[in-house]
């Protein structure tokens, strides 16, 4: 299954230029099987996602969120498997967010490291994410080897996501998961175990 963990909509991300339905139709056109909508600091309404899943099956659509950690220079992380509105719009400390997501059984991906700074600005050494994003439409090959090295040093899997804000970017990178990952929980479990492959890179 082709899975994209990082995708934005114009409904809830001011920087995105495509609506949720435009992103969904683009994902289908690009041959994706699963997408996670990860708007900035906002959970896309779960009831709307449920309607989209009925309307656009067999594409599977899940709720995620991109959380910006404001600790000096900021850092972005993607969170999955947490559907509590408590996660929205807060000024999280990374350690607190990590503990909270673990308690909820969710997962964290470090989003586009080194995009805005030369160093990672949160304590990923004592609180490692579940995966490291090494390629997307917004980071490309710049610092690519550094991101690969970061993932290897942390002993965490690499992911490649579109980070799509435009339909043209949807599906430009994705991850290949086993076909037995039939729901959100099994996808998150496989993510944590590293039981998947990245599109177009050798890990």
C-alpha cells in the first residue's frame, strides 16, 4: 500500500492551496492507497473524514496533525493516532508532547529536519521520534544525507512524504506498507516497527 503521512488542506492550513477534496482526488489519481491529513495545529474534523472515506473508498483517509514546537528556534513534528482536541493549538514542550502521544498510543515523525535551522531544536536524543522524514516536496535533496544519518543515529526508520500544499505535489513521495495494514492502528504499528519501505530510496 502507498501511504503518504504528510498532507495539508486549505480549510485548516493557511499555507495550503488545495481543498481536502482536491487533495483526495489528486491522491487517487496518483495511485495512493492511504493519506493522513496533517494540518498545522488543527485536527481535520473526524466526522468529515468519515464521510470522505465513504465517498472516496477504497482510498483510506486518516486524521493526523503537524505540531510546531516553540523552543527557541521552532521544530515541526507530525503526530498520528491522537484524536483528542487537547493536542490542537497548544504551545507544547516537546518532552510533554512526546509523553502525551506515548500515553495515547500514537506515533511521532520528525518533520523536515534542517529545513529551517542547522540543528534539530528539540531533545530527540532522550525522546526519539518514531521516524524521521528524509524527503518531501519542501526539503528535496538539500541536507538529505544529514537526515539519513540522523535517522540511523537515532535507530529510527526513514519516511518520505509529499508534505503537499498543492495538488501537483500530492504523491510525489510516499511509503510502501504491507497489505495487511488494514486500518490506522496497524499502519501506526508498522511505522513504529519500521515494517515498510520508502519510495525511491534505499534505507
